[in-house]
C-alpha cells in the first residue's frame, strides 16, 4: 500500500521512500566540447520553477576535451559511474541530455539504469546519427570522407565518428560503427535489454531545432536520417522515424512508447548552442518544464501500472 507520512511517500510493497513535496531529481548532461558549467543555467531554471528539486550537472572526464576525444562507450560508462556515486539519485530521476549529451544520456538508460530514469528529454541531439560537419562545409567534403570516419584509428579517437551515419556507406556504418549502430540496435543480433529499459520510461521527449546549424540532419533530433545516397543541402531527403525499421520493428522500444502515448516531439527555433541559454528558455518552458512538474505520486502510480523493474528489485 502507499501512504504519505510527514510529507514522505511510503510504498510498503516496494520499499521506496521519496519526498512527496518535491519533484524527482534532475540530471543534466552537456554536449560536444561542453562541460557541466555550461548547463548550470538550466539547473537554475529548474530550481526557480521547482524549489527544493535536487539538480546534478554531470561532467565526464575533463569536460570539453574528453567530450571530443574520449570514446562514447567510455563516456557512457563514466556517466553511469557518476550517477551511481550519488545517493540522491538512487530512487530515480529525470534526465536531460543536450546535443551529444543526449546520446550519452540514452546510453545510460539502455546500458545501466540501476538508478532509474523516469522521463528522458533530448535537446537537439543526433539520435539518428550525424552526417555533415557545419553549414559552412560543402556536402561533397562529407561524401569524400567515405570510410575514413569508420577506420579503426578515427573510431578510437573522435567521439563524433562513433555516431557518424553515412547514407552513402551504410554497410560500413553497420559493420564498423563502435557506438551508434549498437545503441540503436541496428545490427542483426539485438540486445533485448535496450528495449526493456527504454519502454520503462514514463515518457521520452525529443526536441529538434528547425534552424540547427550543427546537427545534420537537424531532424536527427527526432531520430530522422538521410535517405540512402542523400545528404545535406536543398535536395536532402529525410527518412522520418516512423518510416524506419528502427521504429517499425521496435528495435529499442520507440514504437511501444509511441503507441502508449509516451513518445513526444517538440520543435525549437533556437540555434544549436543557444539551447542552454536564456535566449532559449521558452523552449524549456514549453517542452521540458511540464514533464519535470510530474510528482512522485504520479511516478509511483505509473511504475506500479507497468510493474517497473525497479520495483521488482526493491521487493527482492
């Protein structure tokens, strides 16, 4: 049974204790060439709107340099260790990932999640992969790179290469990608835990910017990808999530989330790097804040409705 004693939610059947007067903790993960400090303003927004909420901005390694040169698999593992070192997060938390940090955050959910993520919010993250460098660099440059990003040396050196998805070279991507092809469960052998953990989410919110000058294609924030033999530019053809096998065959549980009204999409009018700045707070207010306001009572009711794996561990 569930009761409230002195402002604390007590679920006798699960052993979970959480302050009913506070919202769940919030964890922030920065992007490529970023650091924890760059998301501190987001933490301030959370505390202003939801006083008393615990906020943790995670930095992997030394921040800027390691975000570019530490392998994405190692960044995910370091993020998992940072979460597990913080007892304030042990009963669950909401997770916001910005840019590359959205992939690291999703990596935590799919590969770790002992301290469970309640709601996952992805801000302008290349969830469907990256192909293209910046608007200032012509498409042919990316095409001419061909297999270079998939060479062993580059895959082991540059984090962006590990989620580089070349529409002109998909077989090599599937064989040689050391991060994204696995995270998106695109290979023949699937990891069933990835789907189990994604479908344990209360919700997933994907925000992409219509004027993103960094993520390519910008719709990658919604898991969109370039069609085979199509790339950046006016003639680009984007394959939306619902038309991909990733969705149709439910590789990681996105279709399940969608069919149960737990997958949401938002659009931003902010330049990429502006998302964690005051210029883009209206996007936080529109798509993130309403999710963060869901209290512990709602969380526990949802967890019980799906018999969440976290409740099972608490009963053991």
